[in-house]
C-alpha cells in the first residue's frame, strides 16, 4: 500500500466526530481540519430550518472547501407515517423545509430518517403505514431532485425503528415510494445488527445506494471493533459501488447531553476526534488498496515511477 497515492473517493465525516454542535468558531475549525485530512464533505446534525442562519453557515462551508450534507427527520406532530392527515402533512412539510435549507447551504445531498420517528419501537409497522410513508418520502425526493439535491434515507436497526431495518426492505420501500430519485443510505453500525452478510446487503442495495457510512460496533475508532471494515470497503468497490462514503462515530464527551441520550451514547469510546478521522482514512485506504481498482492504481503508479 502506497500511502502517498491519492485516495480518489468522495469521503464525508460527521461533524460530531470533532465538535458537539454548529457553533461557528468550533465548526469552522473542524471543517478546516477535515479539509486538511482530505475529506470532501461534512455531515451536519439535524438543524432547525427556521432558526438556522443559512447564509452564515453557507459562508463557513464555502470558506473551508468542504460541502455540507444535511440530516432530515420527523418529530411528534410532524410524521409522514402518521394516520392523522394533518400530522402526516406537517411531516412532509418539514422534509421539504430541510430540502430548502440544504439548497440554501449550497449542499447537494440530504440524509436522515425521513420515513418516521427515530424512537424505540415496541410494535411492527403496518403495510398501510409503510406505504403512506413511502409515498410521502417519494414526493419529497422528487422535490429535492428538482432542486439538484439527492435525498437518501438511512436504514436503522430494530432498536431505533420498526419501519426499515434491512437493505432488502430499503429497496422495497424505495420502489413503493414511486420516485426514481430516492436513494438509500446504509450504515455498517446498523447493518451489523440486522444483516447476516454485510457485503451481500450492499450488493442488494447497489441499484439505489448513494451513501455508504462506515461505523464500528462500539461507535469508536474504525480500526477497532467487530466489523472488518477494510474487507467490506474492498468488496463494495469490487462489486461496483462508486458513490459517497461516510465516517460516523459518537462519544458522550463530544456530544451535547440530549443528543447523547437520544442516540444511547452512554460512554466515551474516543476523545481524539482528529485521531479518529485520521484512523478512518487509514482503514478506508487499506480497503481501497486491496480492491481491484486500488491494486490497479498502485501498479500504474509504480510503472510511472520506474
């Protein structure tokens, strides 16, 4: 593996790896750090579209050379999967508002959990509720596409939703949406709970997969945990994945308390956010270098220096 060989992958890192919130001074430093390491994008925490100074935040991103990725979500009273028409309509309006915020920030991708509440479910979801959610999300995906924004939806584990837990369910949900533009976001942290074969799950979602997020089993450094991420990266590339990659990790000491509680982050698996971001790049590079494309690039580089 040649560490000097350029890693030509579109990489994003969640800002909570480095900072707890979007306070301008700290966020600006975090964005410059990510840019210096070679990341192209930063994932923001969920923002209040009505209370966010989009112009100032856009300028902060533009000055750093990093592009933003937003996160959309639902809340009690604004949930597209609700049986209450007013609540469902409010949920769709909230998603459209996040699309508009994404455009105002200069972003071209919106991730998140747009299909229902992020919660601790106690019952399965009916087919009618799933269909209602899918159609609403599909309409918003088309709305986003018209504004140059790719909308993805994240597949969560069973402890955070009962609506979409696997890659196969995600493909079915996307088809039910009626939108050609809705894309899938897989996260290895959640996949390790739900999928018997992570590489096979990625292949299942490949026709609509636009964001593959790498997170370890313990939410800490990507090089330490139950998931063999370099192998997974290598297999995904060899299977034809050419979309964006994400890095996500959470530590209680680096989050504001309500967010840590919501995500069930009860301990601090890391304290050095920059170190984690650097470690993640080494893990990704190792997987890339073992892929067919990576080996080919290294052979070309060796030939050019002979």
